[in-house]
C-alpha cells in the first residue's frame, strides 16, 4: 500500500501592491534592508524622492540666506539703517530658522515627505513677495524689514524635515551618502544666492517694478533677488506634490520621538554640530558684511560665495572620509582645523595702522569653511552609529528584540539628526549678532575657545580608548 507524503505548506509573504510605489502615492510597505526589494524597487523610488528633495532644499536655503546679500545693498540705495542694524537683519533669519527646524524635525516624518516638501516649499513665496515690494520703498520701516527677515528664516527649517524624511528611504549602508547628497547639495543654496544675487539685481530685463538709484548714479533692482525665485518655488512644490512619496512606516508620533530629550548623546552631538554647521551657516551669513566693512576695496560679489560653496561640497567628502577613518576622529580634525583657520583670520585683520591682508584673511576663511563642511559630514555619520550601538549592543541579529531595537534606533537617529540641525542653525543668528555687538577680533577668539571645548567633548565621549560611545 503506497502512501503520498505531502510537503508542509510554505508561507510566502504577500507581494506588495506595486502601484503604491508610483509618484504621488503613499507607501505602506517599505523594506530597504531587504536586498531583493532594494534592487527591484527601493533604490529607484528612493533616488526619485532624493533628487526631487535636493533642488527644493537648495532653493529653501536661497530664501534663508537672501538677506546676507540684500542687507549689503540697502544703505547704497538710500535706506538709513546703521551697520549694527544690517548685521541684525542678516542674523534674524537664523533665529526663526533654528526654531522652526526643531518643529519641522518632528512634523516632517509625521506628515510625509511628499506633502511636507510641497507645503514647506510653497509657503516660502510669501516672504519673497513681501521682500520684493519692501525693498522698492526706502521709507519701509526697519521693523517691517525685521519681520520679513524672520519669515525668510523659515526656509532654513526645511533642512531638518528633508533629512529626517530622506533617511527613512535608504538602507543603513547608504544613509550617509544619501543624507550627504541631500544636505551638501542643499547647502549649496547659500553659494547660489550669494553668487547670483549681485547679477540678478543689475538686470532690468527681469525687473518687476522700479529700480533703485545708487549714490554713483547707477541703478539696481533689489526686488529681483526675491521675485526671481517665486516661479521656481511654484514649480518645485508641484514636482514634489506629484513626484514624491509619503512613507507610512516613517509616520512616527511625537510620543516615540520625544525620548531623545532624555538621551545624553542627543545633547552632546547637538553641542558638536553647533560647532560645525553653526559655524558654516553663521560665517556664510556674516562674511559678505565682514568683507564690505573690513576690506571695503574688495568686491562682495566676487568672493563671498566661494566659502559656502567649498563648505557645502566638503560636507559630502566629510561623510565619506568618516566612513573610512571613523566619525569622531574626523570631527576632532575638523575642530582643530577650524580653530587654526580662525586664528589665521585674526592674524590678517586690520589693526591700528596695519591695514591687514585680504588675501590671508580670505584664504583662512576658506579653510574655516572647508573644515566646517568636513565636520558637518562626520557628525551626521556619528549619530546613527552612536544610537545603533546604544540600542543593539548585546542583541542577536534576526531576533524580535533586535528588530524592535533597530526600529527605535532609526526613529531616534532621525529625530536627533533633525534636532541637532535645528539648534545648530542658531549659529546663523549668533555669529552675525556677535559681530554686531562685539569687535570682530573678540568674537573670533570666542569661536576658537568654543572649538577647543568641542575637541575635548568629541575625544572624551567618542574617540579615546574606552570611550562611552565610539563612533
């Protein structure tokens, strides 16, 4: 009598609906750590979302930094603002940008990449329109200008939501490169506004409204610095709305994210990122006015954009170098380099009868931007390494405990990344504010002392033998 042996039933996972991965859809199933899924679907979808996010973030940085160049031209066309008031106008967007970043960090993943990118992009049209009309009237009150500058600062908040959202799309081995591309190319918006604004404001072809007369009789169109970006924002918002995706798996309630405020390493990494990105964005905001007031014979338009461009590109390199050498080591290198660079800047500043050296001043500033960019990349590489180590130590890969701990590490890494970026953005406010209230030399020595403290923190907690959280 023969018998038939039946094989046990094999459970096969349900194949996800492929329609959800199309542009403009909400994705409910997302497994970037699954190699097969990543090769067949994930990589393509993630790349589409990344490359739509990059130009939107770049133009958001343009809006955030538009005052760094606009302020240098206000006195030339008849606005009666003092030098200190002009520095404050460049500083105020940093205050609002940093504050809004903290909220955007937690709202972005909750709302979704597609919707939040589109909405946070289109709202930037409001301050640009207001700015374009305000600069055409030299009787515009200073208080009104401060309000416009504050609203422009919201553009800086897009960074936190963008990086937090994009990180969810990528597997762990590619997160650093993806956030480096997004953050680094987004940071280039600082250079774009400082390079293009001097060109745009001299073009009568692009002008909407009347020009402004300078003391030498020439005419410029300050409104162009604002109006030219309005249609660009409309297009980018539409592309994000119809081209990106919302990730359901990234929709994390604040109750799961707020635990980062009890994590010591959230505050330590925030302190370090204030030193790197805070310096980058603060120096970018202040450098045009520093050149104009300290070395007036040299053109702001010619030189101001170079430092931010170098720093933005170095961010990408910083993440790559950190993957090879370790994030903490590269972070320490960046602070040592920034301290040495700023000491060089101090050396070449005018003092008394000594007229200083613009060449030495500018080259040392370029060096400071370079090392700040490298540090931006290395610190962001450290954050996920630290939180994975804190959550996964002692757990076996593949177990339910490991999976749950990995998910929590991802949630906290994203929240910490956004929060540190929010607090560091205050550098945009504090550095110009320091130049407005203290001598340039005194402010610079303050930066050097701060960088020295950052070296100590990075070495003690993350780089020394037996460090608490090697990264």
